[in-house]
C-alpha cells in the first residue's frame, strides 16, 4: 500500500516537478491525458495505465505543497535546463529506503514525457526497483462538472481529489 502511495505521488508530481530553487515550466490548465507503463523487478512485471486528469495552476501548486511536506523525503540533484527538468528524491517509508531519479522533458506547455527509476532497500512488497515511463498531453478543456484534481481511469472510474 505504501509503495502505491509513493507511486501515486510520483505520478502526480513528475510532470509538475518538485520546485525548490529551479521551477519547471508551468503547464496549460485543462484536461490532460496520461499513459504510463511501469516495470517492477524482480520479475519484469509490467503494467500500463491510461487516465485523464483535470488540472489548473492552483491544483499543481497544491500538489507541490504536499510533496514538499512528505515526512521522510528529501529532494536533491534538481535542475531545469531548457525544457528538461530532473530531480532526485530520497525517502524512508516504513523502514524502506526509496531512492528515485526522474527526468521530465516538456514540449512547450502542452506535453510532458517522464522517465523515473526507483530502488527500494529492502524490497517493498517484493519489489526492489521500479521503472516508470509516462506521457502526458493537454487535450482541451475539462468536462462540465469536473474539478481540478479529478482523475478518470480507462474503466470510467473517477477519483475526486479532496483538498
């Protein structure tokens, strides 16, 4: 469960970036499609997920504020050059050390490609490393009634972000 929480936080934060002294480019407000592939090892277990998320700048800043307050996590090795934002995170969750390196490549304010690699010492839920590749793209205005942070999964399930 905790691995999933860390992954969900990383998935939400990756295209936004975790800002300290160097901010990644601001992204367009509206509906974003997201497609991710995750590979857990050992076992080379692959999973894919597609979803959409309604975003605005206030929501993005809210997620950043949560990330900065995650107990047991620190960021380092952060840089932004042109449209490329890289960040390293070190977390200790339930006795497991999680080291992550993520790189996000922005195409203007409407696309982001994220590659992230995390290691877990000792393994968490039998997983010692995870690689995630995510592509996000702006697709237009959020649907009527959708609020920033609402995520719609491929099966039609909707998660409302409560804040």
